[in-house]
C-alpha cells in the first residue's frame, strides 16, 4: 500500500500508482482509478509498512 501526501494536508491511500507527465494516477486494490494528483499538489508518495507507518 502507498500513501500520497498532498500540499493541502490531505493524504490519499492507494494500492498502486502510475507516474505521468503532469502528475500521478492513484489506483485502489481492484486496480480501478482512485484519483489523479497533479505534481503541483503532490508533496510525497510513500510506502505504508505492515505496521501502518508511512515510509517517505
């Protein structure tokens, strides 16, 4: 699992993500579209470990 940290403080959990030219696309566990985050609104994408900690 991954977590995207947005510039407004929001965090979005996702199962996978894809890097694009203008931002990242987030996907859920079914590989369905979850969200698109433009790079201007993205701070980090980090992996979430088995203890629920985000590893930035």
